[in-house]
């Protein structure tokens, strides 16, 4: 959806998106190299999502993914390369 939007920084407009029926989130922000703040996604209902592969791949300025802690990804089947090449990640909790 936003693949290779290298100047994308502010995604606050996505905060109120209804993604509850979404299944495929693959490559959504792939190579959004300027993206740093994903707090707007904190309340997304991704419980029907199955494919999260490469969702944030190569988001090289992304540092904190704690906003995703509340996500219910229990139906997820593919998380491959979700944060691959996110070289600035600092806040990763288990």
C-alpha cells in the first residue's frame, strides 16, 4: 500500500482506519525509510490478519514498535521478514 514511500513520516491520519476485516498486511510499509513513529497503529484491530510478512521491512529509521504490543495477531500465519533490515530498532519487548 505504501511500499517505497521513502518520504512518509506522519501516519497519524491512519489512526482511525477500520482494518478489522483486513487479512493481508504484507509489505504495507515496506521500504518507508523515513518512517519513525507508528503509534497511530496502536489501536488497529488486526485480529483477522493472517499475513504480516515484510510489513515494516527496511523501515530503517523505525526505532520503537511498542505501539504494536496490543495487537492481537493470533490468526497470523506469516510474519516472515516483518522487521527485516529495521536497523534502528531499539524497543523490542518479548
